[in-house]
């Protein structure tokens, strides 16, 4: 099995069996995001425990890249501090060439492993789909605005 095939399997698995799907009854933060280029929609609910993201729920519809990326993100940020989640966001965007920086695993920062999200790096070859992969992260950035309170 080639790496491309493996990545495709990981993406399809998240698309068919999205993790942390649903809504929170009393979310501490919420954001809705759309990618009009593709018709993707994502809604994110977050619950905080101090500076930690205690619970994440995602709803959405759209292409396999956007929905798989949302599922991977939800899994990756659950239980992380807000600072680690933002760090992960920057690493993901660096991997996707959305912003400059260093992608991937930094041994000094155990919270920084991208895990399944690495399966999305092949999407870089399809610039029009990068917005699909980034939609959950752009929506998360909105939800985290003002958190933690200064
Ligand atoms: Zn899409």
C-alpha cells in the first residue's frame, strides 16, 4: 500500500465515521464556518475546563476533505490546552503551506504531533481543496477568539 493509499484510507475513515459529531447543550464557545467555493459547512461547539478544551462537538456537511479534516481536528484538540490547540493549528497550516513555519512533530512539545492530520498533506497538491482542509481550523480560530480571556 502506498502512502497516498494509506492517507486516502485515513481520510475516508474519518469521513465515513466522523469523530466527536454532534452538539453541546451549553457550549462555552461556538462558531460556524462556510467555504462557499465548495459548499462546505462546519459548526463547532467547545466546552472549557479552565484553559483546557474539555469537550468538542462538530456538525457539518460538505466534501470528504472538509469533513474528515473536522473529525481529525476534533480528535486532535480534545483535552488539549487552548495554547496547545493553537500551536497545533499553526503546525497544520504550516504543513499545508497556508502559513510559514515548522510542521510536524517537535519532540520538545508533546502536544504538537499532527497524527491523522498528516494524511491531509497530499491535499497541498490541489490548491482549490486547501480551503476545504482549512475550514475546520478557520472555524476553530473564530470559536477560540477571546479564549482564554485576557
Ligand atoms: Zn470542500
